[in-house]
């Protein structure tokens, strides 16, 4: 009976690693409903494998996120990169990506674990590589990857070999999950976590003529906010991705 009195909130993201957030929401009389908006599909792994087998052609590799690490791991089959990569200039954006590369790719050393943005990582690359910029940096990326890092590095005189190795596609269950939520009136409050969540929801809203003017739409992080604004979706609140308290406050007020 108590669960029925809880206020439903739909979070457009997967269920993974969200136990603490779910618990906090429930403790504040909120019932989280998770709807994954997209799924990641790997591609061009044979192209990536060929590039990885020629480390002599590169100054190093840049991992912009954990998906790029996963792509390299799958392309190589067993995660064993040619040993010559270890002596090159290798970078990973943030602690999670750094740890993923170290664990998945047999202790591959990378710099950048303290970088919190593409701008930070670019500054680190400029500082650590120095003037020798004749060989390109390999950048495995996704179809929605930001050009910020590549553009800044090119402006600094670097060559970047951007290899698109994964893409976000709308989740096969998204439409049905959203239709069920709409029918049950569970879309009064919707939380967006990514560009993919905005794109998937926008397509759904348009196809089923769902009005958003009377709904609370919350962006988690600046990227989601920017995507919502570009899609002309009203942003009721913007919260920090690391603050469950902010999210709870935005939902309840």
C-alpha cells in the first residue's frame, strides 16, 4: 500500500550501478522507474584492430571514455595490446576510464585520471607530449562524441586519427516502456541523463503527440541540459550528476 502512495519519477537511463540512488529516492517517498533510452553497438572493430597492430604509426592513444576502452578490448579479442603501445603517450579521460584501461588492457599505463573535461585532457596532452608532433594520436570514439578534444588538439598542431567504433541506437524496448509509463501516468516527472535520452524521448513525444508543457523535465549535468535546450524541451531544473540530494530536491519542488 505504501508503494502506491509514492510519487513516480521516470529516469531515462539503465539500471546499472544505481542502487544508492534508488534507495535514496524511495526513502524520500519517490518511486524510480528506469527506462533505458539507448544501447551501444560496436562497429568498425576490424578497422580499429588494424590500427592497433601498427603502434609505430602513432604517438599514442586517447581513451575518451570507458566505451572506447571496451571497443579496443573487443577489437583485440583478449585485451592484449602490442607491447610497443606501452612506451607511447597514452591518455584516458577521468578516473573511471583510466582504471578501465588499466584493468581491461593488461595494465596499460595512461595519463589523465584527474582530468574532468576534454579541455583538461587537452592541456595535459600539450604539456606532456611537447613539441614532437609528427605522428598522430589514435582516438577511438562514438558517433556522438564531442569534437572538443579533437578540435583543440588540431589547433595545437597535433594530428588526430579519430576512428568511430561504437554508436548509440535507440533501445529496442524504449517505445513500449514509454507507452506503458504514459498510460500509467508515470511520465509526469522525467529525468534526462544524456544526449541519447533526449533524442529517444523527443522522437517518442513527436510520434505519439505527447505534450511536455505540463510535465517536469529535469536535466542531469550540463550535457543533458544543452541537448534539451537544443531540442526545445523545457528544462525545469538542472542537477549535478554526483548529487542525489539535488535530484530529490528538484523532483519534489
